[in-house]
C-alpha cells in the first residue's frame, strides 16, 4: 500500500475528527496571540482536499471552522474591551507597533467592514477585533461583521481543496 493510500485510510478512519480539528484551528487563527503559532489558513487548504477525498461533506467542516473563527474573534474583542488602553503595550503589539497602527486604521477608517476585510489580512487578522474592542465598537456591529467574515474566510480556504478533489478526484 502506497503512502497516499495509507494517508487516505487514516483520514477515513478518523473523519469524525474533522469538525473538531477545524473548529480548533479556526479558533486559534482568530484568537490574538494563538494566531501567531497556528497557520490555519494554509492547513485548511490541505484539510479541504483530504476531507473531500475521504468522502467528507463540505458544509459541516465549513460551519465548524466558521464557528471556531467567530468565537475566537469574540474572545479577542472582549479582551480588547477589557484592557482598552493597555493593548498597545502588550506583546506582540509592543514589539510590532505597526500591527497596532494598521489595526487601528482598519477600525477607524472602515468600522465593521474593517473587521470583515482584515480576516483576509494575514498577521493583522486577530488584532483588528482586539483593537475594535478597545475602541468600543458596538457588540452588535462586531458580531455581524465577525460572523460574515468568519464564514467567508473559512469558505475561501476550505473550498479549493474540495473543488480540486471534485475536479480531479
């Protein structure tokens, strides 16, 4: 049995773990500080392909990843509200002040839309919710923006793997 067949056998045997794994990855990617340690966006591309090739459905994994990302955003937003003026002096914003400046720009210039756009902004992704909380963005606005951006982000990074598997699998 070749490496590919062994990998697919492993994925099929553990397919029930797909939703909890992508939930945790989405949460980590959207949670300030954790996001620096977990390259979830890149992992989602591979997970989408493997999960699809193993017979998994897109919808449950997409929703799990989106929920994890949205909950990570909410936690990060709440931290920003709790620590307000102190966040600029906390690591890593203390050592990378440009992230703080850019996140503040997104929130100040674009408001809730900045939360949506920043989800696709790489390293800035978890800092915009933190700064939005510190800048006292309204909860309702933030929750709508976070939910929409989390759905879009998870879909954009999971769907290519499913599409490639459907096309070439």
